[in-house]
C-alpha cells in the first residue's frame, strides 16, 4: 500500500511509559526496549515515531503486524524499517533496510 493511497490515522494517545514529562501516541514492546535498542543503540525512538507517522510506504504483514519505511536524515538518508503491532502505535522492531525498493 502506498502512503498516498489511504489516509493513515495512527490511533489514540498513550502515555510514553518511559518518560513522565512527555505524552506520546506511541508505546514500545519490551523486545524493542531490551533487545532492539541494545543491538542497535544508534536508533532513536523519535526516528521510529516519525517513520510511522509519515511513512514513504507501509504494508500489513501476515503476523498481524505492520511494517513502515521512511528515510531518516540523521542516518545519512538511509531507509529505516519500523514494525508495529496490529494497533499501529506499539513499536516492536526497527532496522536500517538496505534492501528497500519503492
């Protein structure tokens, strides 16, 4: 599904469980917080949120998850892939996608 094909509404607001100061519409799985950020410490949560909010492409996966792609200026304009749970607001995984093609 191309980003221009459908209007995307990411969902209701959830408090970011990891900062008391900021409200965020996104939550994070334990896997993301404990494994993804440990393996890829250069990935920033705000990049993931931006990709999900303004993807250049997204699609539903077979396992009731969504995959989003976006270009991140701070990653030398590389493409970041972000996987969310079915609610499209709980971020589960993120990775530079070297094989991404439009």
